[in-house]
C-alpha cells in the first residue's frame, strides 16, 4: 500500500468515494458537490483543501482522506482538520485507515501543527472505537453548530 496526494485525474475516484461515504453515513442526498466544484476545490489555482489517496500494491484506490489547515488561538498554531476519512468495505481491517491517519499526523508533526482533529457521527460506533484505539479523545464537551440554507442567508442579510 502507498499513500499519495490526489491529482486531477483522480476526480472520478474522489466523486465515488464521496458518494460512498455519504451512503455509509446515511446522507447520500446531501452529497451534491459537482465535478467542477471538486476540481476547483482540490486542483484549482490556490487549493485550500487537500486529499490523500491510499492505493493497494496493485494501484487500486482503497481509501482517501480529505483535509484542510485550521488554526487554534489557544495553541497559537495551525492544525489539520480531517473532513473525510473513508476506506472501501473490501479494504477495511487492513490498516489503511490507520495509515491515512498516521500520514496526516506526520504532516502535523513535520509542520509544527498542534492538532489533528475531526468529527464523527455519534452512532458510528466502529469508527469511534477505531479512533479511541489510536489514542484519540472525544471532545464531548463541545457541540457542533452549523448555519446553512435559509438560516445562513438570513444571518448574512442581518435579518
């Protein structure tokens, strides 16, 4: 297995992984990103989002990690926010998720970033158990909030 940075020719693979992850998370109808949006986000002039692909020795894409740089005012340093981590069913249990997380941890350590952080759905017990097995700690005292759709528009308009 090897981990490599996604390139533009991986766009169809990224689309498939995103849809497969959305299906796994029971939210397929929410995965609406277009190929053009993904192309611009990952491979545009100044991409702010990154993707690592885990491949088998045979060159088969087995999983991916989508991430971006965040910042902590408390530590005064950047960090990595893991937006998506996904390993195809047939490749689970082979260390691919661990390898992707290890790769991102190495990015953090090499760059002097203080944190690798992500969210997980509260019902996703297999993933929660996996993350805890690596020493990750749940941040249960925090609640995630989101503005989107008409609420976002109303706040932006000042109404």
